[in-house]
C-alpha cells in the first residue's frame, strides 16, 4: 500500500526523539515543519530541509497562522519536559509545559482543522505495574509529576476526540536510547539523567563515574529493570502510525519497547564487554519516583502492523550511544 503524507507538523523536533523522526521523514521525502522554542532542543540536530519555526507552542496566534498557511496532514507532538527528578522538584512547571500548554496547543490545532495527532507519551504512566510485562490495558498509576502530566494530556486527547472529531495515536515510550546510524543526531543534554547517556559519557571520559540509583530493589540483582528501545526503531514506529492515521486508521494507544527487560547492572556489564574495560560506578540512593521494573508487552503493535524492529539488541544501542558521545564535544 502506498501513502501520501505530504506535510507534517512536528513540535519539539529539535529534541532527541523528535530530531530522529524529522530525519526519517525527510529521508522518506515528506515536507516537515517544526515548532520548537529551543529551551531544551538544539537546531543543529535538525535536517536542513526542515522548516524550523522558533516559538512556543502556547503562542496561539502564531500556531493558528502557521496551520492556516499550510495544509498539514498530521501533527506529531513531542514538545515537553522529560526529567523525572526535575519534575519532583518543579511539579507546577511540568504541569504547565506538558499539560496546560500542550492542551492549548492541541485545541488550536483542532479548531483549525488539524485533527490527526500522534502523541509522545511515556510508560511511566503505569507506575509500578503488577504484571511482569505491562499491556496498554493495564491500570495507570503515575509515580511522579512528569508521568502525571503526560497522563493528563493523554486523557485530554481521548476525551476531546468526539468533541473535535479527531483521530489520535498515543505512543507510550519505554526507555529510549542509542543514536542515528549516520551520526546525524543523538542525545544532547546539559544535565544527563538517562542511564545509557551517562554510561556513554563515562565510557569516553567526559564523566568520571556512573551512579547507580539504588541496588536494593526487589529484582534479581537489586538494580531497577527497564525495557530499552533504539531511538531509530521508535522513529520508524512514528512513521508507521502516521501513515496508518492518514489512511483512515482508528485512534489507539501502543506501547513502544522490545518486551525485554535489562537491569542497570546488566547494561553496565554489556558496556564493559564492548569497551573491554570496567565502567567506574558507585551505588547511590534511590531516586524519588523511580519504579523498580517496567517492561513492555508489545504484542498489540507488533501484531497489528506486522512490525519487526531493526535494532533489537542492547549491544547495538550501546555502541551507537558511545560512538555518538565520541563525536560530540564536551
């Protein structure tokens, strides 16, 4: 089947995941316009062919004018704040950026007849799941303000779909890591909180030590267990669901992971083998709002789209992340 996506609006496209999606869309020949206030984004990560609009998604008049002067087929909403630790310290700011501003932005889209949306959500909405592998139907129980802000926007998107006659796909990301194969884009962060990012910084000498936040969890080796997905596979998922929505697909929610859990200590062990040296680490206190184990059941997406990931290998993820760190300046 062939699809005819022509014009795509992306918020937060100068960020880590958004920039990977922008590169894939440009590679596939689509027209991409990106709104990004560049608070956390970096315009150097964007392909040259992307039309970058530097303003905040809450600026209603600018958003309206942009939509009116372009015939967008779909909006992909990535813009937002993502640090769990920061959200615990600044819950109101996270609610404002991730829920209030985003809700107002999407209402502006819907009012201007841009009625298909792909939303970048998080597996953190599940909290500490009761099942070993969490499905999309499992109950949500956010443990931190970041996860709560994402769930509130999910609920708005679902609740408002009848009112505005909109179609949506909500993607709940598990732990996203790695970098573009061509090294065009990767994770840039002034304050690193992602395990694989920090580990890569230690691997190339930018940091002296990795701190493992807690080794007293109820897991086989005491460290938290996560489901890691390569960012390029996640970008592919965005393309697939966008094509699906534009071709008349129904609204839905999908987990984005590999369905395989790895503990923090396991990730360090694999990195040690890749590097042929020991990563320097110490055990620190648990972080507030962290869940002990969260692994995806991805049957729903895999079966519906007959999807096979290209990078389902923690070693591949780590190698690409370390290579990216080598080419980026301190």
